[in-house]
C-alpha cells in the first residue's frame, strides 16, 4: 500500500482517503431493495378457518394438489373452499423474523408486480438525478453537488422508513435514487481532477474498495436490523459522519480554471502547497491555461462545440452503450442474490467479496493493459459465462451461484473501468455532464433489470441469457474503437479531446 501512495503529497493522500470513505455508505441505498423488499415465506390468512383446515383438512387446501408437501403449501396465492372452488387469497401470514415493506404492504400474489415496479422507480430516480446532477456539477462545482446529493441520500433513507403507504414509499424511493448516484460521481471527479494522471486509476480503485466494504457492511446491517424501517433509520443516521466534509473538501482547481475562476483556484493551490510543504507554483504553470480559450465558456457552450464533432458523438454513443450493458447486467445480478441457493446474508457477503476482488483486479489490469483492453477482455469473458447460464441451471444450484458470482466479478471490474474511462475521454467543462448522461442511459437500462429478475422467477432463463450475452459481446467489440487514455493528460477543451488518437494498441 505504501508504494501506491509513493510520490503523492500529504494533501492528496488526505483527499483520496476522504473520497474513498465517502463511497462506503452508497451500497446501503443501492442494495436496500434486498432488505426492504425481501419476500418472507407466506401463506393465506383465513382466520379461524385456517386452524380448522390444519386439523380436519376439509375446509381448505392451499394448492390444487391435496397431497402437496408443506413447502408447496407455502407461498401459495390461492386455496380451495369447501365447495372445491379455487379462491384467491386476500390476506397473508408471513413467517420468519424479517419485517419488510412486502409483508407490511402485502406486495405478493396479485400485487407482486409492484415489487419490480418500485425497484424501477428507484432507478428512475438515479437516472433523472444523475443527469441533472451532472449538469449542476459542471455548472456549480463538484464539491457543492457532492455535499447536496449526499445529504439527499441520507435524508431520503430516513423518510422512507416513515412511509405509511405504497405511494409515499414510491415517492421517497425516487428521491433516494436521485441522490445515490450523483454524490459518487461528483466525489470521483473531484479526486480525478486533483491528482496526477498516474493516480487517477488509484482514485477509482480506492473508491471501489470503499464501496466493496460498504457492500459487505450492508449484509451485516441487514442481518442485525430485520425490521426494514430500522434498517433505513440506521443507514440514514450514518449521514452524520459526513458533516465534516463541508470543511475538509475543497473545490476542484481544474473545474475552477475551466470556469475562469483563477483566483479561487490559486487560493486552493496555495493551500495544497502549504500542506505538502512544497514551493507554490506560478498559476500559469500549474494550470497551463491557454489564453485563446474563452474564460466565459460554460458547460452549455462547451457542449455545443462537442456535439459538432462527429468523432466525439461516436465516442459518446459507444461509452453510453457500455454503461447500459454494464449496469443492466450488474444490477440484474446484485439485486437477485436473495433467490440464490444458500443463506441470503452470506450470498450478499460473497457478492461484496467479489466486489473487493474486482477492485484489486481493476487496479492491476488497468495499469498493465489500459482502460480499453481491460474492459473489452473482461466483458468478453462475462458474455461467455452468461450465455452458459442455462447449462449451469441444468447442472446444479451451486454451479449457478458460482457462475453468478464470477459474472458479478467481471461486471464489477468493468463498472470501475467505465467510470474511469468515460471521464477521461471528454473535456473538463462537460466531464460530469457527459459522465452523468452516459450513466443515466445505463440507469434507464436498469429500470428494466428488476423485471428481468421478476421474469426469471418462472425458471425460463435461456432467452434472457442469450440476449444479455450478445449485447455484452457487442459492447466489448465497439469499445476497441476508442482511444486509450492511460497516463494521458485529461483534455481541458474540445480540441484536446478530438486530438486523442482513435486507434492505439495499448
């Protein structure tokens, strides 16, 4: 670990640590549906008739099969009355210690469609919040947007815990989603823009380490708080830990410079030099500002120039598609661990360990092979694993779990790459806007992910597996058309972004 920070000043080390810690809390919101929408075993609640049925077996059978086993009798949505007619259940008895929104609001059987819909509402919030958060970040700064949307994430978690119905629950889920993506991206860009080029992948690496630790902590918190409302209240209260960030973080000098705020940027640079105990560099030398660049150019004007360049439009479409396939695949697996064989809390913990392993592999891979080659190779292997999913299903449940975890490993690694890569391909003035817009396309895809999970409950996974694998393979191929950005200086304007070579082998 000491070698990772070799040659980095005290200020940058502190910044990297703060940004990595900021990512620890994100999984509490991202994975909350595994806790608050868990479906406990259930059966029809028929009051006194239920007891008579158990003792005489003449009032009711919970399935059409009179000889059904106890496991088959559970989680049934219909029963037979004394006349032999099949009747739908309207009330349910939920078993086990867990209390979830599903058990409180009765989101099973005829209302089961609400479960994937509500998860999609959360992702719609991520999509909308991500896009507008990116514009706000490029307009008003990384620090402000990070602080505001971090606060939204924690406040929304607390508010969800007081939901008294499905409508309020859905509204607060949307608001929760709007904050849980933007703060992560703003923090990442803040770090990427304030460290040397060779340390950019280190920022993403340590943020993902923080996220992975938070992933495993989510499993622990879910195990300790079996009541969904107290899980949300606890994860909302954690936000108090981040209050000092208001004083500990500074705005990105790169963003300040691109928006013509040279005095503010110089002030932060002097602070950095003082903390690092180095001589203060001349402002022009530090930022290498080109006088021909109009200082009044803002995000919208830079975007106007960007869309006039076909090479940048094509580059954006490729990265947007990469975001779509990565996020759909990632969340289709991450939000489905409850259905895997074995203990659901351990499965969540193992998924977090895959995240941690992916982080380590990410840092080694992008440093050795670069962003582009790493993404393309990993996604190619993942496509093969997913295409073979129907074969694993026929083999054994354990093999399905192993293949799923390996697929998650690949997608988690690819997620880290696409986060890093997208921001490095576009100019500073639109970096967060482009990153947020591409990510929003991905979140649009994840709106579908809960329905993929819901449809998979029928047991027919072949079609969805083949389609998903094909889409991932296509993204793996198209990313090879992009330029490699390893060790390159971040483009400050549109011209510098265009000058990046499209076809390089390493």
